[in-house]
C-alpha cells in the first residue's frame, strides 16, 4: 500500500495578509484585511475570515455615530454575508 501525502502550499498573498492581520489592532484595517482574505481564500476557509467581519462590523455600527464610518462597516458586513452565503451554497 502506498500512502500519499498531500502538501498544500499556501498562497503567498494569503500568508502575507495573515501576518499583517496578526499584528493589526485598528478595526478598519482588520476589516479590510479580513474582507480581502475572505475573497481570496479557499471555500472551506471563508467562515474563518467572514465571521469575524460580521462581529467586528456589527459592533462598530452600533457604537460609531459617523455616517461615513457606518457605511464602511455596512459594506464589509454585506461582503461577509455574501461570502457566507456563497460558502453555504457550495456545501
């Protein structure tokens, strides 16, 4: 019996974004990175990036009174819901 090992190389862009995300504290920057990751990642990883977008966006929509900021958070929330929908549609 021959056992095959599958080694999956990460996309260098995804690796780089994950490194930046790890050290980023600013919510707007985190949302931008998470949204990009949720678009670039494999289908099985979408929830890993989209669910934190939902949580962060909803939290900021409730506490921020600036209309421009709210639109920014709503845009990312819509992207996250779209990607979550795509994930479940592929199941």
